[in-house]
């Protein structure tokens, strides 16, 4: 029954991606799209790939900071390994749940408790979203001059909802009246203690925030590099005003590995700054391929060295099957 539900969800995601991609392809001028694809430059791909690797390194440093908040449990090389394996699991299992499982399992094997590994994974996801929100807020004045008042109000409402939810969560953590709930279970208390250790440690929280912003800016730079290589005229200021919102929408857990939703976000978002439909679509496809291939290529040495361990992490053991 569980396997049937999983297959049904997978089919839904594939269908959503295929539907969005189909609509976009049939809506564009395919002759112009072929011209856009003809503007691909290998040197631009290499530079964009470099920015993607910088993003991976920044995310690895963030993971290192989150795990080593109490004492040193992992080194930077292992943090990079965790991020690469997590990305590969995302591509193998289509959804982010595969990456979460691998991230938690590898942390537990390195000596981190299961509770802290899960809590760290949750915070890792939160700070990715938080970094995007911060960059979106910084660019709001310029964004307001680009979009319609209605779209600006909707974007502002979404940001307020996310920040409001974060504030409620923070109040839940530190409000004394919540102690009975927090300490009602040992694992909840451990999560509370871990969250407070992160949020009250200036050194750790600073490194986490900086690495989150560097990771996002690296991704923006990769997109910018690809767009520049296609020889189109666009405002750099306007680009950096819309790309945080585009990335925020693209990160929604919809579709097959992000395909489809990312292309739709690129076409609509870049269209706001007068980037042609076909060019925006071609940019999104290139960024998706570069991100995926970059992670796979970087993970090959890791997979060759610890392929068996990776397989044991994501697949059930024979002993588990027998029991």
C-alpha cells in the first residue's frame, strides 16, 4: 500500500513537470528557441559550473557549522561529502526526501545523535529559505518598480507569512509558558536545546547566515553567467531584483526534480525584465543541466570510494529485510 502511494506521488510529480514543460514548449516560438540554444558557450558553462561548486562548498560549510555546534563531529571534507551524496539522492529519488534520509543517516554514522541530525537537517532547509527571503527583502524597492502593484502586494504578503511563521516558531522556543510542551518529551527537549545553542551562539549563527547568503549569490551568479553568454540586453539591477523571487518559487517541492516549475518561474520572472520567453526557457534548461551534472561529476570520486556505504544508507539491509 505504501509503495503504491509512493508510486502515485511520483507519477503525479512527473505528470506536473511534463504538463508545465509541454505548455511552455507549445507556447514558445520554437525557431527562436533553436537560436537561443545555438548561443550556448562552453566557457560560460565552465564559469557557471564554478559558481555551482562554490554554492556546494558554502552549503557544506553551513552543514559543518550546524553539526559542530557543541563539539567537532565532522570535518569540512565530510560535510562536502554529505552535501554531494544528498544531492545525488535527490536526483535518484526525484524528491528531496531521499536527500534528507541520506543526510541524516550519514550524520548518525559520524556519531551525531538521530535527534540532532534531524533537527540540523530542518534548520539547514530553513536557512536556505531564510537566505532567499533576506535577499528578496533587500531587493524589494527595485522589485516594486518592475512589477504591478498587485504582484508586489502578493509577494509582500508571502514574505510576511513566512516571517510571521518564523516569529511564531521563535516565540515557541523562548516563551516560558511553553516549557511544559517543550520538556514533555526528552527528544523535544533535545531539539529545543539544540535550536537555542545555534540561535544564541553568535559565531555559529553568523557563519550559518553568511554561508547561506554566499550559496544563494553563487547560484544567482551562475544564472547571470549563462544569461550573459546568450548575448541578450538586460538590466543587471533588475535581474538581481527578480532572481531571488524566481529562485524562491523554483524551490517549491512540485514536479520531477524541480523541472517544469523552475522553467515556468524563469519564463515569467525574467519576462518581467523583458527577457524573451525562449531565452528565459533556454537559460533555465541550461542551469538545470549544469547543476545536475556538476553534482554528479563531483560525487563520482565519492561514489567510487564509498559506493557500498551509500547503497547501505539508502537501501534496506538484508538483516532488516529478514526481520
